[in-house]
C-alpha cells in the first residue's frame, strides 16, 4: 500500500501537446480508489502521466510514501498505467500480454504462466490465454489490460478512462470488477475520468480539476451537498442558483429569508439547492413559497418541473406520481429544506 | 462469375509477368535458335557451364551484388528507422519540406543527380570502390524504406511504447519487445524494397564504381550487348532470382498481417 503525494506539481506545454497543470497539491490516501475528475483538457491525464513517470513535471514533487520518485524512470517506479483503449500488444497472445510486465522483470517462465493464469481467472476470463488479442471483444480487451497491470502487483494502479470505450451494460460490469479487484488487492488506485457518475460510483474520494487546477477534493457525497462553487455544482448536475447574501444562518434573497444549515459560508454569493431536494408543499404551509408551474417533462423514473418564483426560475425533480397533478400554468407551492441548501460564496 | 473473372485476371497477370521471361529461359539452354523455329534446333548447357565457371566472373558478380544489396539494406534500416519514426510519430516545423526532400531521389531521374554526385565522390575519394557504391545506392533506396516505415509508425499508437515502459520495460527493451515486433511487417517490406532497388541499380553502380565494382546488372548488360544470347539468358535467370524468392516469401508471410500494423483499436 502506497500513499501518493503531489506537491505543487506543475507542467506547462508549449504547443498543443497536452493540457497544462498548475500548482497541484494533493494526497491520494493509502489503498483507496481516488478519481481525478474533470472535463477534457483539464490536465487530469497529464497529472496521471506525471505520477507514472511518463511526463516529467516542470516543477513540484511526486512522492510515494513520502519519498520523491521523480528520479525514477517509469519502468522502476511501480506506478502502472492502464491506457484508455487497453493498448494490448497485437503481436502477442493474451497470456503473453498479461505476462509482459513479469517477463520484463525477469520472473521465471513457470511462475509467469501460473500467475498469468490466476490473474485471468480473477478478471473472469479463465482459459483465454492462448487466444489472439484481435479476437477479443472491447470489454475483454479492457479486462486483459487490467489483468496485465495487476499481475505485476504495482504500488500504484493508474486507470485512464477505463470505461469510456465500453457499451452501457459492459460498463457496469467493468465498473464492478474494478471496484472488487481494488478492494481485494488494496492497491492505491487513481482513476482518471470525465464522467462524474463513474467517479461517484467507483471512487472513495474525488479530486475535481478545472483548467489545470484542483478545485475540490472530497468524498463523493460532498460534491452534491457541499459544492465549493457554482462550476463544481453545475458539473455535478446542480441547478438553481439564487443570488443573495448569507449572514447569521440566514440567506437573504429574492425568495425571502431562508434558514441555512450549520457551517454554511457567509457573505455575498449564491444559494444553491439541487433539483431533487426541492419539495412540493401545500399552499399556506409554514415556509412554503408560492410558485407557478411553467413546464413539466416526464423523464421515465422522474419528472422534471420548471417553476417560476417571482422572477426566478427553479428546476425540481420529483417522483412522477407526485408531479402528475401539476400542469403548466398551475399555481403550486414549494419548500426548500434548510439542510438541503448550500451557499456558494463569490470567488474572490 | 466473379470467381471466374478473378481466375481469368490472375491468369492474365501471370502470363503478363512470366511470358517475357520464357524466351530468356529457353535461350539459356539453346545452342542455336533461329527464326522461324519455335524452339531451338540445338540444345546445350554451355551457357550455364560458363556461368558456373569462375572465368566468366558471374559468381563473383553475384556475390558482389548480394553483398552490396545486403549492406545497403542494413544501412537503409539503420538510417531510415529513426527518420521514419520521427516522421510518423511527431509533428514538427518544416515536416512537409523534409518529406519532399526524402522523396526527391525517387522523383528526380537517377542520371540527373548521378553526374553531379560523381564529381563529389571523386573529391571524397569514394569512386571506384565498393564503399562508394554502397553509399550511392542509399540515395534511391532510403526513400522507399522511410516512406514504408513512416506509414507503419503513423499507425502505431504513441502510447504503445509508454504502456510498455509503464509495465516495466526499459527503453531498449521497449524497442526490442514492442516497437520492433509492431513494425516487423513494414520492416520486411521496406527491406525488400531496399534490397531489390540496390540489386537492380545500373547507372549509379557504373558511374561511381567506375567499372571496378562489377555487379550482376553491369555484367548482364555487357553480355546482352555482346550477342551471347545463351549467357545472357542464364545470367538473366540468376538476376531475377531474388525477386522471385522475395515474391514467394512475401505472399506467404505478409498476407493477412494487416492487423499487426496498427495495433488493436476497438
């Protein structure tokens, strides 16, 4: 188990060779699965390659268990990267692919064969060793790539968008496999992805990056309940931003004076409440806000309502049964539970 | 219908390629063969006997040609591989110009640059020597080698080598165990081109070798103009041998390996 620390890690690219990273300080805890999340071009793959030793940072440090590894070339660093499309070697069989890392380390043949076979069993591809990689499906290739990395027992496992080339049903299968293997082996794992849902399901913690900088590093749930700013909230599907001012546990805005949960930031900013956390109320209830329904869209398992409160548009997501009685034009009432709202302070 | 058409076109192609060689083969075993006879009136193996005797210089020329073509191929790989890798995998300023320059020896007639090169090689003391011939043969062979390999490298994912390093391979072992196998089909094609282009050089060998470096095409030409049709036929048969061997080899080993060229892309 290895703790990975990035200390003011910086990389600038001259041309269009890659996304830059600025002053990234971050600690990936021992034995956990952490997601590096962000839109494409935010520098997450650059960061991963710096951890793997495939890109040399301009400045800053990468430490494994507190010791700098920058002087170590990738082949001895023990941070094995699994690339986006698996990148199996087409001129080798499945077993030779999986055994590649062990062969490079000079492991005896018999031991390689045994470990490769055991590893293929663990990724649920028993007996596939003699096959050509060209004959495998995309999902199988991805699992072989995972096996090829894990069989070397790396200090750190780096996964670059491991699910992005897979169909929806293969995706959930692969997701479960990654999670199970990570828990079993306890290898510190860093997952790069642009898909917040993937990050939430897989990762213990998420590091969200925008534009080469770390924006928020926290357990997944916090990105929903306690986003740091509007961009973070929006990236996680948040909506409903009401400008105003927070002071002494109350948010003063066009909707009135709304109570805030403990610990909410103070000062001018935006109040945010996720669409699924706004409740429908009876007109006249204590704390209820009168609104007019302007749109209703059935989403399948949920219904999306758009309502007008004064001149503010708010989006709600409610169970279809609850929302069915409301049509565009109807008057309704909503309630913002104090524990479900949060304040996004204005960025200085 | 389509099968019949395919067989017909195949037959035509074979006739087209093989028919011109038939008289050559017949000449190599003919003593006298005059118009309008369909076949020679007197058969003989004199031509082949002469070819096999050291006196004719054919065996020496065969060795010289093979040696030069082999050296040229090896050097073309050594020089062409890094160049092709840079052209195939990296973008840089002036790349189009560099590609144009590399292509130039194929576009410009050999005789045009050979005369200029001759005086340069005299200045360098490289004329009348095997080394000079090998060097000058690199000029028309390198473009083929580089173009073929650059295409292969362009299809290679740049992350493939990074993946191998990440899995624990040193740069040298990445080349040996990943890059080399990945480009193998292209390397064989490029080497084949280089060998055959060198094998068939006439003007450059004559000019730079100054007649001292006697390769098979030079010998063949002198016999062809001397009227010894049986010798010309026999030497001609030997001369086309590598082409035929390589064709057989290529059809056996290179077909269906397209998948090996670009790596696995889902």
